[in-house]
C-alpha cells in the first residue's frame, strides 16, 4: 500500500489532518510533513522530497497544496497521485503581495495573534457549531509555530511560481477538493485546476470553508479514501 504524505496549510501543523490521520493510518503509512523551515516554495518542496518515502501519494491543503504542486514539478516520477485541497495554482496577485509586508512587520513586532485573529481567521471557516473550536485550534497551531514561521511562509507565498503548466503536464490520478464556502481559495480556482488536469476528480464539500479537513472531516476523508482506492 503506497504511503500517504500530507502537507499542512499556512500556520498549521499535523492537527489540521487529525481526523484523516486517524482514519487512514494503519495498513497505510501516513506522514504529515512540515512546510515551515524555508522561505521559498522551491526549498520547501525540496525538503519534503528529502523527508518523503521514495514514492508516495501526496495531499496538500492551501499552502500545503502550493508546495505539493512544486513537489510534483520537481519530482513527477515520485508522486503516485495528488490531492489538491482549497488551494491556488496561480502566482500571488500583486494586491495580496502588498498586504504581506505589514503582516510580516506586525508578526515580527509581537502581534502574530492579532494578525491571525483580525486578518486570517475571519476568512477561514463556514458557519457551523464547530466553528469556535476550530478557530481556537487554528490560533493554537499558529502560536505554536510562532512568528518566524509566519515570516518564512509569508515570503514563500508572496514569491511563489505559477504552477498551471505543472498541472497541465501532470499524468497522475488527481483529486481537486474544496469547501463550497471557501472565501480564500474559491470554487473557480478549483474548476480551473480540474480543467488543467484532464481526468481529475472535482469534489466540493457542502457546509465547509477553507478547512474542510476539520469542518467536514467525514466527507473529506471519504473523498480521500476514494482517491486512494487502488493505491
């Protein structure tokens, strides 16, 4: 059974995939690898490849999906299949790039919690009974990782390459998944990826925003199981 590598989103750790690790581990080796130690997507992808098994199924959410696309670009022969969750294949838009400098400065000045609370977290989730607990978990993950990781990840996202050609060239089974109410990486970004990858499966999770792994864990895990069926 092929190993599964999971890449978390910005300022998230393995807890982002807690329900999926529990459900999918056992006969299958599941690895959650960090995307925290470098300030370029290229270097982050190289670090993933250095830590990953020789061949693996690859799943990334948000920034994790951005790094996953670069992993696929650098080593297509090692990626058996890819799942891209709530992410974006395009280079960062100039308007978003301009927001990075004040956010980085605030984090460096000791205001990471305020940045996460005021500028990041309001965009994360759909309304639902679990929203407060998931937001608390997001804040805990972010503060555990700390401001230096925030700065590195912000720079990596700001300067990331466009990966549309990578997806056009891909010839592996692919799952494109997003929360129906994702405001950060909306549905049209995922229909674009689906169109770029003939034969990919597009799954939209009702009642979820940017973090369906936590908002709708059972639905997300079921989609991942289907993607992994013959692996």
